[in-house]
C-alpha cells in the first residue's frame, strides 16, 4: 500500500464523493475505489458503507484520516526541505519580434515555478544575441536559428515553428517568390512602419501565404541557444 492512498482518503472525506476526489487527485473513480479497498484490507475493516446507492464514510474512515494527518504533514515538510531550489540570475536574450508574445508567459512561469530565480531579459537582433551568448554576456537566447544550423559551439533547442508570409502589392503578377523579390526589392514590413504590419490591407497591400506563392509552406524555426 502506498502512502499516497491516505491522501486520496483525505480527499474523499473532504470532497464528499469518490468522483470529486478522483478529479482532484487526477485519478479515475475506479482507481480511487481500488485504493480505498486496499486501505480497508490493510486495516482489516471497512472505511465506507456501500449498502446504499451512495458510498458513505464510516467513523473509522475519519479516525484513520485524523491519525494520519500529522505524519502526512511532517513527511511533506521533509520532502520540501530536501528538494533542490533553483536560484540565482539568468540572463536571457529575446529577439525583438518575440518580446510581446513570449516574455510575459516566460516571466510568469519562472516566477511561479522558481521564485528564487531572477530573470534579466535583453532584446536585440538574432546576430547580436548569438554573439552575446558566445561571449558569455548572456546565458541563453531565443532567436531564429540560421539556415546553416548556427554555431556548433552552442546547444540549440527547438521551441516552435511559425509560418512566414510574403507581402506584395495587389498589382503583382508574379507567382514565383524569387521573381517577386526581384520585382519588389523591399517587400515586407519594417519595424519603423508598424502601421503596415498591423493592417496591411488598409494600406493597399496583399498578404500572400508563401505556400501560395511558392507552392509550399515555408516555416521559420524559433530556437533557444545556450553556451
């Protein structure tokens, strides 16, 4: 019998039903029922009255839970005391385009899971951030990995992929991506003109997914690099 079975018993008594305890303990109702039967076998007497339509706790179930409450709390304190605490400072670089969408979630996650860890974010272009990681000025960076795979001195961890698009004027005739870049050398939206990126159609631009222009979907991988 596992020690966690007493935690399940406490959840059953507190919530008032096997099904609600199962939801809280992330178990199936049948698994909760099996655990309670094993506790009954261990003590040699029933914990619940199963004669009616609903399972009802018997006084002995509350007695067991009361006796086990203090040992359970003490064991939990021992477990927490011996757990490894991640603390210190991590210097994380993030490319400009990922600041607004990525950093709030990262900060929230780290503050909740590792409250003793201090995050020092830095922003910049991918080339600058990669160079900073190599120079030990940053501990890690979230960038778009270069086409050739990036420096072998760094450890690259793929995070996710995002679709890239080609923006061309409505009058564009070409369907080949190379021809489009030849005809319109400044296709795209620059950071100093955010109004075009926010609403390209309003400014007479057409957003063409690259799978339409080139016949296949091009993706840009966003990766994390650490020294």
